[in-house]
């Protein structure tokens, strides 16, 4: 069993709030984490539980022993109002631990968001640190402390890193070594979880059109969203595309990353960037099964960027710093993959799939540093072996190998 970075956050939240919601994609380990608490447990995959809760929400909640874990709460969003009523009668911290494989707080059928009564914690697939029993090491917090000397070079080969990118972070995949077995698992995950959860969160009239759309957007991970192009390529209306994107976000399969905006330039491109949330699912949809295929793929750069994005997202969610994350692109084609911002401190991050690096790789980061009035640390992640400084007397810049994430 993997020790999860979110474990201590969950325990702290239960001490200070009457209800806690752990939200995240199917099979990321939410139920396993909750069952370790040894509270009473109900799951709404069970038809009997679901029928009872749906027909008599108030009676169902009143009948439950407390504290209680309610798993897959998005299947009965009507319960949220009943939980609110129960909390307001007798507010006891830690009484309700909810899990959801869809963002129930954004669902139309959810009549109450438990505002002031709930803490939401997002849970992700395993980070590479969690896989290697280093759940307390947080790269984002370390970057904001600005002490690069404390980063540890890990003894992991470039080939092993590429294989980890292909695997992704779902816990069950870590147990499967055979390529065919992994392919079967990913196929099953998409057909039994993604398709099913999509039906739970919204109206889906044409499942084949949705699956076609899901396969078409995968190769566009790391790209700017252009809904007109998507409509042309998928023969789906822009209204339906908006609906599909929204639903995929709600079940945590994709992210739409906002553009960075500040007073350093008026020529920003404001389009959002699309990311698949797991590099394993992305590689599966692209038909990439081993390191050799990844290295020869025209999508190698995008896959590595997707991987770094997913790792950053995990570390941000579990960090003390809790920075905002954006992408940066201007009309004159100056681009930085990620901007992390907290107060007046900024970290500008580029991702390169190569094993070598030059000062020219930092050119857009240098331009950004020179224009910004904030303190900006420049980072390039690359698939090399060593930490390399590329700064000057005014600005700090470093090339960091992928292996520090492991």
C-alpha cells in the first residue's frame, strides 16, 4: 500500500470541519484512504443504499451512525441538502467524510454546496514521490523556498523515467508489468469508469460521439483550446464540445489551464491550454507502450510536458505554499509552459524532453524575468542527470533533471 501525501491533510481537515469531501478521478485511491480511518462506511455503487438515499434523503442521513464515510456521493447529489440539515442540528467536526469521482459541488442536481460546512480536498493519481515512499517530499514547497542545493539527484535511468511516464500514476497500473495487461486495464478504465461517470454528471445522448471526441482531444494535450477547430475535426457543435469539456473536467480526466495575465505585456494570448491529467492514459490513447516508441514519437515533447504538469498539479495540491498555476504565451510567440505564482514570488517553468540543455533554452524565461517586477526563479526540467545553473547576477535560473521528481 502506498503512503499518500494527502493523508495528513485529510486528518487535519476532519478535526476542523463537520464534513470533508475527497474528490478525484476513479481509482486514484480515495476509498482505500478513507477505509484506513475505520469509520462506518456506505458506498453508493450499492443499489440498495442508493435507492434508500434517493427516496428519503433526510431519513437516510438521520439513520446513519456517525462518523460516517459516504463513498461516491456524486451518485446521490440530493443528499447534500440533507447533510446540511443534519450538520446544522448538531455540528460535530469529522462527522461526514464524503468521496466523489465527479465534482459534485458543480453538479446541477446538487441543491446545496455545504458552504461554510465542508472542506474539499482534491486527490490525484500517485505522484512519483508517493510511488517511491517519499510522500512528504514536496517539490513545489522546495522551489518556493528557493534552495536548489537541497534537491536530491536520484539514481534512476532515463529509460526508467520514460517507462514511468508511460505508466502514469494510477495505483492499479503500478501492479501490472505486462504491456498487454496495462492496455487491457486502460481500455477497461475508459469503458467502465470514464463512460459511466460521464453519464452521472450530465446528459449524454451519443456515447460514440463522446468517445470519438475523447480520442481526438488526447493528441492535443498541451495545446491551446480552439473550439472551432475541434468542431470541424469532430463534426460536433461547439455547444456540445463545451459540454464534453466541462464533463471531462468534472470527472478529473482533463484540465483547462488558464493563461497568465499581468501588467508586463498587453499582448497575451488568453486561450486556455488543454491537458490530459494522467500521462499513462495519454500514452495509451496515443498507442505508445514502451520507451522506444515514446522516444520516436512526434508527441514526445507534449507527453513529457503533460507528465510534468500532472506532477506539478499533485505537488501544488498537497503543498503548504498552494501557488496558482498558469501558462504563458504572447502574440509574438514567447511561450513559457508553466507560471507558478504566490504573492510576489514567481517560478517560470519550461519542459524539455532532451537530455541536454543550453542557455538558449531559457530565452523566454530570461525575457520574462527582465520584464517582471516580481522575483522570478527560472526552471527548465529536462531528462538529463544533473542540476545545472544558468543564472546571472540579477536572476536565478536552473536546469533540473526529471529525476528530482522521483
